[in-house]
C-alpha cells in the first residue's frame, strides 16, 4: 500500500489537479491500494506554520512551499480525501508531541473525538474505508476513553496515532499493547508512523495489522541499508572496495546488480541513483520481513520466531 499526504497534495498540485487527472491511482500510475492521511499529523509537524481556530473548529496553515493560506477542518479533510480517491482515508485528528501536560493531552483527545464524528458525517464514498484514530499519548486512561468513544462510531478500521513523537520505545510498546487490547479484532488495527524492523515485529505480536513509516526511504537517502544482520552505514570507508551486495541473501534489483562499493561511490559523489537504489533495497527488505511474519503466523509459531528476531536485532543495535 502507498500512503499519500492530504495536506501536501492540497498545497501542490491541488486536489482539483489530481481529480482532473483521474484521481490518485491514475495520477500515480499505481494499481495497488492507496491510503491518504487526513492532514492531522501536519497539525503536529507544522505547528510553527499553523493555528487552531476553536471558534470555527478548523486549522489554518501557511503553506510550507509558498506561504499560501490553507484551511483544514474535519469536514474539508474528509471531502478532499473523497475527491483524491484513495482506498483508505483517515479521520481528522490532533497529534501532540510527548511528553505533554495531561490537560493539554486531554483537550487533544476531546478534539480528536469531535473531529472523528464530523469526519464520519462528511464521508461521502462507500468505496473508501474510513479509519478513526485513537489518541492519548502514553496515558492509558485517555487511550481507553478515546478508544471507547471511537468504537461507538461506525469506522472501517482503527489507527493508533500519537506515538513515535518523543516517548521511549518501551513506553510506546506498552501503549500499543494497551490500545490494541481495546480495539475490535475483526477490523484492521493500524499503528501510525512506526517503525524500525524490531518495532514492527513486536507490534505485530501485540495485534497490529498495518504500519506506515518513512524509515526505508529516509534511511536510504541517508546511506543506511537495512540487512538481516542489522544495518550498513555506507559512507563508512570499510565499504569503499567491498564487492558484496548489500545483503547476500537478498534478491532485490539492487542486490542482484550492484556492489556495496559502487553504491557507496554513488552516495559519496551525490549521484541520485545511489539513494534510490538503497531505498529500493530497504523497501524489499521490509517486504521480506513482513513475509516472514506472515509465515510465522500461518505456522502458529509467531512468539518463538519473534523472540529470536528480537534477540538478534538487539545484538546489532
């Protein structure tokens, strides 16, 4: 599945342009499933460029590209996603950075619940699944409250938002364990913005079905390759004349055709093919890892397999 960003697409090229070119699938030339976020994360990530208007119940952004005024509300975010044409769309929500004062966190939860109801009311396409997002930081009481309120609404799936924003890994996993236990088992559970291979394996064991994360491509752009033994930092001198592929057990395009030494050279001379090729490998690695998790689940051996993976990953961190 490919994730597209509602707020950034609204800024450029604009929803009308995407719509005129046939919606996201034709616009991107991608026949697989597409998910759009609501722009709620940008309420957090672009906080220096936005203002929440409680009277109008909307958020005003200054475009990070040209400073143009952008307005998002639960209704508008949902209608924009309807027009973009993704397969799964997200309710508008408010994510806050951690640690956070409890009163501020509670207000964000109340706003998220209110916006979730407004998103449902605005949703106009039966061929798109709409997910609600559980917020509450690492506060289990607020997570429980938000989960229960969202379960009263008719969502097609539920996301766990507001993590990997400043809390530690163990805090995050404890929150994931608590929240997944509250959500329906017959609907998808989606952990947003996570994570490392080790975090994914642990979260799947806690009942998470879906993830999104920039790590495979962000790390690829920064010369870091994920491999079965941990990771390779390709700017290191030791790889200058290394003839081996990134991962000798990987059959991706990059590993079949290029050496570590060549990839390092591309990166060092700032040739764009280097980060692209490492990103392709990283995506293939994540796909391989998810295939291994599905196999372990089918064989009813997930706990043992995941424990071995976690020990090995811990050794290489």
